[in-house]
C-alpha cells in the first residue's frame, strides 16, 4: 500500500548544520516524513530539538539506542522505516550497525565511518542484511551530473584519458576551532573526524563524484598532504595525483584554506573525442568541448537529455535547481526503493541510482591511502 516512508534521525539537533539539510531534502518530494529522533547525546538538547520540529514527545528519545529499540517494538503501521544518521564521523558505525540489526533502512552521512576497520565491518553487516543502506554523496543527484555519467556510459567522448577534480573552500582559513565554532571543532579533531580533515570532509565528495561520473576506479595515488593553519591537527589542504584502472591519469585537490572560495566543486573529464566540465556553483550547465566541433552546453530541463537526467529534474527550464534538490534525489530514490520492498516488487532501475555502502568503502579506502601517501617517502601507493 502506498504511503509515506517514516524516518527517524540520529543527530542533527540544535546548532547542527547537516541535520536540517537532510530533513529538508527528505521532505521535498513528499515521500518521507520525520516521525522520531534522538537529536543529541545530551537528552535535554534532544528533547528541545524534537520540540522545535513539533514531534510527539513520546517519539523524542534520549539516545539512539533507546530510539532504535523502542521503535522496533512499536506496531508496524507506526514505527519508523528509515534511520538518517547525521552525527560526526566517530558516531556513524554503532548507530548504523544497531539500526541494520533491528531491521531498519539507513541513510548515513559521509564519510562512511571513523576508520577503515569500521568501514569493512559495516560492509559485511550490510551485505548480510536485506535493508537499504545509502550514503549522502549528494552531488551525484544533480541532473547534469547524471547527464555527464550517461554520456560517458554511451561512449560519447571516447575512452577517458584525464580527470581533474577540485574542491576548494575557504572557511577554515583561520583557526575557527579555537573559538569553539562547533562545525570547525569536530571536523579538525582526530578523535571525532578520524584520520583526515579536509580529505575526509570534502575530498571524499570529489573522489566519489569522479568515480560516479566516469565509471573508473582509482588504482594508485601520490599525495601532498598539508596542515597549513598553525596548530591544526588534521589536513586542511591536499593535492593528489591519480592513476585509474583504464590507465588514465588525474588530479584531485581538496582545500579548506583557499581564502575567498565558497563551495567550488568542479570536475573536468577528457576523452579521445572531447571533454566534459561541470561545476557545483553553476549546476544547471554541463559544458561539452569537442575535439573538432563547437563547444556545446547542456542545460537542466532543456532538450533531449538522458532519462536519468530527466528523472532528477523537478522544475521547468530556467528555474535553478541546486544543493537541496540534488540531496533530495538521493532521498527520493531511497524512498522509492523502500516502497518497492514494502510492495514486494523490484524497484525501477532509475531509482536504484543512489550512493551505497560500497561507495562509502571506496571513499574510506581512498582517504586512508591519500593520508598514507602524504606521510610516506614512497609517494605512489596502490589502492
């Protein structure tokens, strides 16, 4: 029977950034409703946060353990179906594991886990269950990203030779972590963020985007890893040379000390016959540069686009669709797949296109190899 998918949230309470983004994205298409949450490790803050969201007091929990076990015991027509985990990195594994073991689907913020050991354990758990596990690599949700991917799958630019992806931000150009700025504090703390700073926070997005669009896999990395701001414990500026499984080469940069930059994730992909260029700051445009033809621009909602790009588009041409809409495409696809499970049928292949646990594992493997290379005299390391 068609109904909304019921979601619970772990983390994302007062003072958090990404929790609000997840809630807006999940609600955008009317497929998902928030019914419960454990919004903070502080029970009082969790209760206040749940009240801010007008939740039933009985569905606002003091801890994620309490929420998962209590929801499991509710009647099937009331309990949550899906858990969104929007906590710092060190609190991804345990809630994911408990949710899966108790029959709930999961959407987890990136990176997958605190470290590679946890990531491998979580992959084994997901593979042993029938639940959906999705990652919030939301940049894959843009229509023009999906258009670029489909063009490469259909060999329009020929064999890929070179990939360049850059993700510069400037918000950590000063030591914000020293003035108790919450977002800066945990992202620069090795006990919460893990082995990497900028690489784990935004480098994982850049890595995921290039593997998603190209269909290639990074096989070797050679990294220059820097801690630019004095006293900072984790990397804030990283440059990586890449080798791919088709012998193509590439470059990835991730920086949070590029003063003046906002969120300029940009990717350029060069094949035998032409190149593709897409930027998150101008997401409705995909630029195609042909070897022997005039430059071509694809626009969201205009012309003969691939079905995956059309399915990811909501508005008529000329109405900008951005970060929230791309994020919502991840949630929409997850909701459609959960609904198919509830109906006992296979989901449409268009809707199975969401980042999964294997993408999360790839991201963790990449982060660890980049940091290892940055700390090693032997610069080229195999993935």
